[in-house]
C-alpha cells in the first residue's frame, strides 16, 4: 500500500481557521467532493474539523473510510522557549489529537517541522510505532530538508511516507523535490497561493513576503495573471494546476464557500512551454513562516 494511491490529490488546508470556520469549511468541502482534510495540533481547530466530519457522516454524505484525515504534532522549538517533545510526548500528542478529532486513527500523522534537533529521531521512532499499532496509517514529516531525511536513512529506519513542504512557483525547491521523488516520498505542497496579491493580507497574517514581491504579485504584467488570462481561469487555479501537474498533492485554504469549488475544479492543462516559463520564476527559499524558512533548520 503506497500513499500515492491512497491520498486524494486535493485537500482542504485549515491553517489560521477558527474552530467555527474549520467546522463549516470541512463540512462544505466534503459536500463539494473533498476527501482530504489537513489540520494540526497547533492550529487549535481539530475539534472544529471533527464537528464538520461528524456532520457529513451523520447526513450520509461520506463514511469515515472515504476520508483521508491528516494532523500534525509540533516537535517543540527551544528557540521559542519550548521543550523538544520526547518519544512519549509524541504518543501523548496523537492521543490528544485523536480525542479532539473524535477518531480512532488518522490517515496521516506528520512531525510538523525539524526544529527538535535533539529528539528528532526519537520522534520519528514514535511515529513508526504508532503506524505499527495502526493508530496512524501513514507516517510523515513536514518541512524536513535532505539532511534531516538522511539522518533517518543513515541509521536504517524507514523513510517517511510523505513530506509536506512549502511549494509554489516562487519556492520550487528543485533539489529537495528531486530527492523526495527519487526516494518515493510523496510530496504535499502547502501555501500554493503565495504569489497572489490577496495572499495573507489581513492584519496578523505575517510572512516573509517582501514589498517587491507584493508589487510583483499585484502587477497586471505578472506571468501568473497573463497565463491565467490565456487559459481563461483564475490565477489561483493556475498556481494550483502547476502543482498538480508535478504530481504534488495540494491543500488550498479558503473560508469562502464558492472558492471551495473553484479550488477543486481543474479542467485545463498548462502547456509545457508555459511550465518552463513558470520554472524561471523560482526565487529560492520559503516565504510562509515569518520566523524564517523551516527548511533551513539544522
């Protein structure tokens, strides 16, 4: 059983959603046809996701087995004054997440970042135990670079089933993507819509996006706007299709019900010559985390 054949390619991202928003959008997304829902303990909305799932199940829209539910354990970051989670802490975190999600298991459990440099391997061993006990179906990581993954490989432990990383035309991570594909680690892309001028514009929605990037995204001469016009689609759809054509799973987040369908409807293909144009838009590192690109963690 491989994750590639099990994970729906389009999921609902719930970062920065309140529990109430997560409940509504999870339910509405399932009605549209989404079967992959992504949350995390640090999002503090797992209980909202649970209510949305239970409502959809109670109405007969889906059964539990139709859904692919992802949540994440935050590893702890000493730079932020947090203790690094131990093996036992990870087990406890999953138990707490399952209770909030009202589930017996999750389909995918991720270590949210590689910040726990002292306990990273122990955390990974905990996920392997949880997988062996079928508390989770797939074990993965998020925001891990090649060095972090090689640490696992060097001591003979199985590599993760998946790595969830920031991926969009401005942060293409070609070396990491190549490594992941060569090692059969499924790629899940988050923050696909960073280049949009509307991305994280509300107060408190911080990132490493520069003023120059904001101006570029707003320009009518933006490549993504020009190509969206060419294909007669929304700019967001163009960015998401770029990821799908590279076999990345995607997690578009919205709190607007009409956008759920828009982010799920892809009936066009980007020409190879345009994919090559987009390839030239790479700016390097991640932009999403205001504290710095987690892929640069030692």
